[in-house]
């Protein structure tokens, strides 16, 4: 009887650990993905599971129409094919570049000191 109880306890502990290490994080990830999909609006830049990057142009009940860059082609994809929303990064061409700071870095000097 004692051995049977120990086996049952070990099995229960195993399933509890499995739940917290595998099932629960996956459920959280699915919830976050669903929220991200629902929050998309036309103009958002997204990446598909196939690696395509495009801008949401039209939203249907079960699909999106993406405008592909740079040629402007359009592609209709299902909602589940969106893997991530791409946050805009700064345009490095318009950022100011300080050549003096670059020279100081090369010489080992720090501008703040």
C-alpha cells in the first residue's frame, strides 16, 4: 500500500512539473500571439511564418492582405500565418553622425570624462 501511494505521488508531481514547465508557458504564448493579431491595424509592419515582411493593408475576418515592399505586390494570408509585429527601428540614414566622437573612441578617450 505504501509503495502504491508513493508511485501515485511521484506521477502527480511529474504532471504538475510538466504543467508548469511546458503547458502553461505555451498557453501564455498563444494568448499573447492572439492579442497581437487582434491589435493589428492597417499600416502595421508584420513578419509571416514563411519569413515574408509586409504592411497590413486590409483586414478580413480570417485573413490579412499584406503589401509587400519594395515592389508593392499584395499577398493575402490567413491570420495564423502572422508570426510577429515588427516595431519600427530608427532610420539610420537620418541620424546625425559625430566624427569627433568616433575618433575619440578609436583613441580610447571617453567624451564624458
